[in-house]
């Protein structure tokens, strides 16, 4: 990044990092502070954070905000008075008796059969918390699905489950170098043991695959400096959403 802006002839730049980009931005702040006029860190992911250890409790916090916001909103509370209980009951029901959905690729129009389990429904809701334009529909989606109407689930699932824009190989190359070596499955288990069953599975059940794959991905380990908080005098705006 430093070579890019110097090649383009800029003496100073304003750097904007989002999500994982905030970790990259911090590395630039650490190594090339003289070229930075200002930095924006949007949805920050600090280097000292342990993703897999933290994600279960982060998910619970965000869901608590969702359920609390609905309970404090007159119309939402009236329409979905038992949203949290219904959500976890629906997950249990779908894990016992999954339903088959039809997902549609919005680009090609091709349709796919999709078996919706409770764990998949949880993942869908969690992924939707990333977008404020979507999360406002989550009480409606949960309420409809609880009553057997999966129309919104199919629509949202088509957008999220058929999104292949993330390259899993690149994901492993980053995570196996920067995250997995600095935490253990035992730590993930310990951090998640008191969470509701659905969140515990989300935090623990999916991640052993990543830890196992890192054993054969062979990308090496980042130095400890990539896990160390930085101190910087560069003017910085930190932005964080309530559901982030």
C-alpha cells in the first residue's frame, strides 16, 4: 500500500479500513505513519483480538441487542412478543426436522434445493446482522419462519448462501497465519461453554474444520507483532455499529 501511494505521487493519504481492512490499516499505521494524514477504522478488528475465542460471545451480544430493540419498539413487541424464545425454539425444531427450501441465484436465475437446519438458520441470522438494511427484517423473518412461512428466509438465504465472492483458500491463508496459531480449540470451548446451545455450536461446531485445515495448509505463522496492539499519533476516527 505504501508503494502504491508513493508510486502514484501522493505525499499523504487518508486511509479507510473496514472490518478485516482495519487490521491491515493498523499495520500501515505502525510501519508507515509518516505517509498518513488520517485513518478511518470502520467495524474494527484489533490485532490482539482472538476471532474464534471471541465470536460466540460477540454473536450473543448482537442477538441480545436485536431482541432488546424489538422488545423496546411498540410495533415490533406487539407483533413478536416472544421473539427470543421463538428464535431458539425454531432452531431446535429445524435441527430435529429440517425443511427444504428453493434458493435462486439472482445473477443466473438457476434454482437450488437447500436443506435448512437450525444451525443454518442461525448462521443466516448472524450474517444478516452485518447489514443495517437487512437486519430490520429479521424479526419478520424469524416470526414467519416460526409459523412455517419461509418466504423471506428463501429470499435472504439466496443472497447469503449463494454468495461465492469470498475465496475460501484466501480465507485459510489469512486465518491460518494470523489467527489460528494464537488460540486453541480448548480456549474456544472454554469461552463458549456457558452460551446457549445454538450459539455454542456456532462458535465451536464449525471451527474445528479450520483448525484441522490449517494443519495441512502450510502457510506458516505471522510474527507476534501482528498480534500486538499499536500506538499511533495519526488522527483516527473509529466507527462501530451497535450490532457489530
